[in-house]
């Protein structure tokens, strides 16, 4: 099955300057959003108390949030958990500067049960701020290691120009995701972090497919410029790229609309990442590789002259 014929001749690289301008604008917008608004860190990173409640009938999330706000928990996050009768309430301490002990946690849980009549406590968990800071640092470390490992692999597998182009594209994608999360004040938790790491792998997969075709075409099209080879390679893999992106996006959209509020951050990050990642594989990784002066000699080893001496 193909969305595009194998011999399509779309001149993608003709728009690379406009695409570079768009990427720079999106990247700057994301950095400005992160610096001005910052990420809305979830309970996994800030620390706090998670209380799982169960009702005999479908829970009214708006009413629950309103009651908690009146009780002095304006930052409470209330979401459905499992079924419509189960609710997960995430709370931070009223005094954020005061370290909670077991007694304070029990008092907080009792206060929540008092203001929410009809609810039954299923489970209560406390996440300390030190644990949250450790999760944030380990999450950042995971992203850095993934980028460095990717760059080293591509440098050995292809060429350093490919490694730089793909690494810039992989930085470009998560920064835009984080910028959108910051601008719209969407909660960023461990599930959202998992989505960002997934996007890095997804975007890399598209980029590697295009780069591998570029190397093959350099062997076949010996007298063709790098610009033409890049265009030809993108056209030859276009059907596969679109098919993969559309099918994956269909599943993620189903998660976004039907998976419940618990998966909204995860699915939204994936939706943004799939769209931006497909774009960056072509216009960031491919264009930057050409800008760095890619030629046939960088991928095809020059044969050594044979020694005819006896």
C-alpha cells in the first residue's frame, strides 16, 4: 500500500529556507514560553499527596474540585481513575515550605474525606519533594544520554554531518513539546516525560530511514548533487513516512479522546511529537546535513589504488 508513487518528484529542499525560519520561530517561541511561564510540574516532580477515592455513583469532578478549593486546596488536581466512580486527587500541602510527616498526611486525608461525603478511601500515597527532585534530574539525564547515544551511533553508522543534523532535530522536537506545555500550562508528569522520550525514538526512526536511503542513492546516482539525492531519498520514503505517521496518529488520537484525563498529557505530547518529528526529519535533519556540506565522498569510501609491484 502506498500513498505516493515511488517515483514522485516533490522538491522538498526548495522550501528549506522557509522551513528553517519556521523552525527557528517555533524554537524561540518554546524557549520564551519555558522562561516566562515554566513547566507546570506534576506531583511526580513537586511532591505531595495522592488520594484514590471511590464513589457509589459516577463522580462529579467539577463539584469535587470546587469542594477541595473551598477547603483550602486550590491547586488540587482531580481526575477519573479507572472507572467513572473512581477518582484520583492530587494535593500539595497548604504550607509548601513545611515538610510533612505521617501525622500531617493523615490529617490531610481525613480533611479530604470530610469535605467529600460519599467517598471511600482506596489508597493514599505521599511523594516527598526530594523524590520529586530526583525524578526530575534523572528524567533530564535520560534525555541527555539518549541524545548523546544517538549522536555517537549515527556518527559511526553514517557521518558526523548526519549525527549533527539528527541531534539538532531531536533537540528541536522535545523543546517544542515542552514549550507548548508551558504556554498552555498543561501538567507535565512522568507519563508526559515518557511521551517525550518516545517522540525522540520515533523521530529518530524516520530520520534513519531517510539517511539510509541517501547513502544508497549516493552509490547509485554517482554524478548527482547532494541536493538532488536528498530530495530523491525523501520522495522514495515519503509513502512509508506518511503511512507510519498517520496510523500512529490515529491510535494516539483515540487515546487522547477516549483514554481519559490521566492520559491527556501523554497523548498530547505524542500528537505534537509525531507531527513535529515527521517535519523535522525532512526539514531539520535533512536540510542541516546539506548545509554542513554533505557530499558523496563523506559516505562512499574512496577505493585505494592497487599496488602492481611484484
